[in-house]
C-alpha cells in the first residue's frame, strides 16, 4: 500500500508541475496531426533528468551560469523532451521596526526554454558505446524527418550518469516502438477458399478451379543500426503462388468415347505462408 500511495503522490506531483506543458503540447499536436496520443499520468512509463549535450545546436550560445535542466518523459504513445531554465529571484524582506535591514530570501522561477512532443511512430533511439570526459553514458533521441510537415531529422545527444538510467530510457522507448508496430492495423491474410463449379452431364464431371489470390508477406521491422529502432519502417513483399493443373485423357470402350479432362483443384499446390515478422530486441 505504501508503494501505491507513493506512486499516486508522484503522479500527482508530475501533473501539477508539468500538466500544463503536456496539455499545450497535446493541443499543438492535434492541430497538425490527427494521430491519437495520450499524455495522461496513467500512460507515463518512465521519466527522468538527462544532460543535453548539443543544446547549443537548438538554443544557440548558452551563457555561463545558467541553470538548465533537461527532462525526458516516455509515454505509451509519445516521448516528450523539454528543457527548463531555473531563475533565482532575490526578495528583500521589509525593514524591522528597530531599523535593522531584513535578510534576503530567494525564490525560484522556472522558464521552459525548449519543448517537443515526438509521436511513437516518429521516434528512434540509438545507444553509444563511447563515454564523455565525465564518464557519462551517451545515447541519442531522434525525431525522424517528415516531408509532409517539412521537418528535417533532429538528433538530441543526451547522457546519463549511470548505465542503468540510460538503459532504462532505451529499453522503455524501444518497448513502445514494438507495441506500436504490433498494434498497427494491418489487413489479415485470409487464405482464399476454392470455389468449384460442378456440373453433372451423363457420366462426366467437370471441376472448374479458382486461382488463388496473391498473398502479401507479413510486415517485418527493420532497424537502421543494431541499436536504432523505428516504428515506421515496414516493408511488404508480394508472394504469389499458382496452382498446377495437370490434364489427363482416358479412352473408353469401342465407341471411342473420350471423357472430358478432369481438372485437379487447388489441393495440388499450397501457397506458402509468409514468415512471421522478426523483431529486433
């Protein structure tokens, strides 16, 4: 019960601190894209602070002394990345009755310097085996380019102080990518049923076979590198199978009566089923 209470309190704190930001990003996303996403606390799988290494590529030259904090939130349908600046404002207390000046008190104000919502179908992650000078563990959060939105690919170079934190981000984001691929609405491949037209004329039976409909190969997920995953790379290959229809003729009796050829239906050739998609773990 204590863990449940702690989790509820933590989700409540996140909603109070970042709920307005999530709502703003959600509304902006709905204007440009109708893809359903959910940024509610119940869909939050993992979050934490990260160090943004290439921040100057997005915000320009950073002045010394600024307190910048980057956060990454992994939801079931999207990833939210933001950077906030913490400002300290000094407030001077009122002078006491005896004329002694009061002490200074400081209050913190946070300003969001950067924020982005990346749908699960547009996100990739890539780990790096290299470490920076501070022995931090590096990884990349990638927002894929979109010709429809005229957006080029954006790569955020991030790092964590431990491999556990970095691997947790990578594992969780890869998990939502796999789930997104698994939940895509792909038409089911149903085998075509053979329809036979049987006509009885005298002692002669004629079977008219139907040709099997070409089947599509099941989707396969491909990654650009061993540690790069995407929910949007799916290829379809057509696999056609044809029925073999041998014909035989048999002569009967002295009247040289010739029977009509019997056509063997689809049973002679089974169309190969496509292999199941192989997912890279």
